[in-house]
């Protein structure tokens, strides 16, 4: 019995050591496998968050599928609290899961913006109470400081990450929600300030989609390539103004219009993002495009691919889009040294 016990313990230790070696090898492969990768970060819903209780399983399913679609192309992390972590374990690689207590899933909006710049703006959207916004933002700030990460810059201006759509080459698009939230600026002053903060060469400030509570640009358009914008077809009341602003701001950029298959629905006061294909996550090499179990999916995937040299990757988003966002809204992206810092903190 003593010998048997010794063999069991020895075997267990050997397995643990093997796993540790495999983990180290796995991490090394992540770091050096492709310097052109970005890091994509998702924030899991907590089992303690009553707001998402009825849709908890759907959000988890989406994030698991999303993470697995990313893994091996770009790098991916899911921030998840200790109690919620078992809902993800065994469904994604262990190295994807990082323990953190983030109080909301829409991490795009309260995280730093622009992958290679990482500037943190104030998160005080008018569609949330100040108490709720501070609660969410403070949870992110607390985790960020605890793990020793550094912002590229910080600003006390109000701007959601979902309202910053850039091509990674100095061209940035936001909506005029920024002017409502920061009324001290004229439009030209705002453009100059944003160029300075974001390290941008060109900034467009377009009319927001009427009726959208968030006023975010990432539900309106995307950069399919460095010099190609895909615009989800807009209501006639704002379409000409949007096109004029884009053409004036980016004179050498191609603008193509995506068909409008949107069906107006709301959840919790937020308009649905179902059939909004431009809410895609664009990285250095890939475009992660939401699909909706819709007859339009293939056509739109082919359409986006026809306007980009990057590889289009489908991500099933029908389980979350009704809440008001999908692939881009639910992810934060980092590049360069910022990517290394978070991946190997």
C-alpha cells in the first residue's frame, strides 16, 4: 500500500510537472508565433450579475465560440471572475481565461481605444446613470491597476470606445455624439483635439443614426481595408450628410454601401444589432464578422471579403445581437507593446 501510494503521488507530480511544462511551452508559442497578431479581450458576465441572468448561457456560448474562432489567428483573453470561470473551463484553452472582476460585458466602451495607442477616456454615457457608469468603469480601472498595466494616455473627455472606428493607419471616425457629450468644442476644435489625442492624421465626425441610444459609429460602418469604408445603409435624413463628411475627411478613401437588412427591435431600451454586419472586429490580418443565422449571412460575408485583402472569419452572434451589440461591441483590442504587456502580465 505504501509503494502504491508513493507511485500514485509520483504519477500525480509527474503529470502536474508535465502540465506546467506544457503551459510554459504554450505561452512561449503564443508570444513568438506571430508578431502581427493583436490581442482581443472579452469580459465574461458574472453569475452574480442579475441584469444578464436570463441571457447568461447565451452570452457564454457566444464568447466561447468567439474565442475559439480567434484562437490561432489572433490572441484572445476572457476576463472572468472565479465563480463564473467553471462555465468556460473545458470549452476554451485554459490560457485564455484570466481571473478578473469586470462588472459589464460591453468592454469596448470603457476600455482604452485604438489598438496601438490605448487612450482611456471618461466613461459617462448618457444612456447609463452616473452611478452605473462609475461602477462599471471603476471595476475595470481597479483590475487594470492591480495587474500593473499602463495606459498610453488618459483624457477627461467623454467618449465610448464603440464610437471610435479607425483603420489603424491614422484615420478615425466618430459620431457627433462626441460633440453632445463635450459641448465645449466646435466640430473643427473636436477634430483637432482628437487628432492630437489619438495620434490621427484624419478625423471624420458623422451624424449618428437616428434613434440609436448609444450614438456609436461601430454600428454604422467599418474599415474593410486601410482605404475602404463599408457603410451600413442609413436613413435618408442623415445619409447625404454622412457621405459628405466621409468624402471630405478622407478624399482618397473608397466608400461602399452595405444593404440594410435590419429589423428594428429593442431590449432593455437598446436597439438590436442583429443583421448589422459592419459591427465587425478588424485586426491586422482578419475581419471577424457577426452572422445571425440569417439567409443574408453568406451574401454579406462574401460582400465584405470582396472589399478586403484581410481574411473574413464568421462569428455566430445571433445569441447576443438582440441586446444591442455583437462582435466589435463585446471586445477590446490591443496591438504592439500593449498587446505583449497584457498577454504576459
